[in-house]
C-alpha cells in the first residue's frame, strides 16, 4: 500500500483476514460483539500494515522510513478532522472508543526502531521500550475497545502486552534470524556465556536455551500480573484478553517443555486444545 492510497482495498482486507483466520487473535475477535470486533480488526489491520513496512526487505531503509512518516501525517490529519488518506479506515473506531493518537504513534515509533537498524541483542532497557511501543501501545488501544476504565485497562495493557510480546520473541527466534534480527537481550545472552550478537550464531548455540529460559521468567511475571488484574473483575468485556493470555501462556509452556536448543520446532496449539481454552475462558473466566 502506498501513501497515496485512501483506504485499504477490499482485496487487502480479504488477504489480511486469510492471513489471520487460523490465529488465536482471529478466534478471540470472532467472540466479540460486532462493533467491538470491527474496531479490533481495524486496530489489527493498522498494526499489520505498518509492520509490513518495517519488515519489507525489498525496499531501502529511507523508503520504509518515509512510508511510516506518511502514516504519521495521515494520523495527524485524521485527528485534526481532515481527509486521512490511508488512515481513514480508523475514523469510526477512533470516534466510537476514544482511541488515542499517541498510542497509534507509539506503534509507529516501534516500527521505526526496526527500520533504523536490525535489532540485534538489545539491552534490557531497549527491549522494554520496544515492547512498550509495539505491544503495550496496542494493548492500550484494545482495552478502550473492551470498555475498561483507564487505570486497570492500562495496567492490563502493560502486563499482557509485554507477556505476549516476550512469548512471540521466544517463539520466533528462527524467523527473526532469517531477516537479521535477534530480540534476546544481551544481558541474558552474556549470562548464558554467549557474547555474539549475530542472529544465526546465537540461535545455533545450544546455550541459547539458558538465555531463553531466563526471559521466560519475565514473561511469566507479566502473565501473572495480567491475570491478577482480570481476576479483580474490572469493568469491561474481558473474554478476548483472557483467551489471548490463556493461548499464549499455553504456547509458552509448550516451549518450556521443548526447550530452545537447536533444532527447534515452532510451538503450535492443536484445534482441540484451542477449543478447550475457548470453553474454559468462556465458562470460568
């Protein structure tokens, strides 16, 4: 999609639906009421479109940076009440749920971190900033759609967003290395005896398992804190975040059982397991 596009084409929407149709996110969305579901799909579509820019290895970095800058300009127009170009599909969700421009911009800032240079073994502070931008900001948008009050909503976004993103990092080691990226923090790699920051070298080292298990402890802390927020029964529709948390925690447990020493297999949940989690979250919360 170019900066000149006024809105995602129907073919783009259909292609995105096909890409996520088997995902836990799509399953969670389908369980939501229509208005909320459409808003969440719009948020997800925005995230996928800017993420595709960041991951587009066919274009030079300056071109990708300009494409993200075009999104920023369109968001400025959207919130100023002017024709919003490619961001126009966000107009209704923004109005209906009071979505904040700063959260959309934080997502773009996160994508710009990937565009500026391939992230390789960031320090813990940089990883935390990256997670806040690409995941927690999406959570802050989402909890408004869920109808949560600001304080518990932002707390849930902080913890669940980081838990999901850390799980994705642990799940996507090989895929990220293929495009020259490595999100495992350098402090944990060093503690495991790995000083290299070359993605292929690191993921091929059996000691990477130790670094990954250290990161798991952080993810579990965030999952536990997110569960604590949801169990306090704050106002809002919480089935979708409950399901996402349950699915990703199950994926994390599967990875813990398998380990991260090469060769790895990508963690996946069977359809019966996913159905079990849907029923459990729907009935027991």
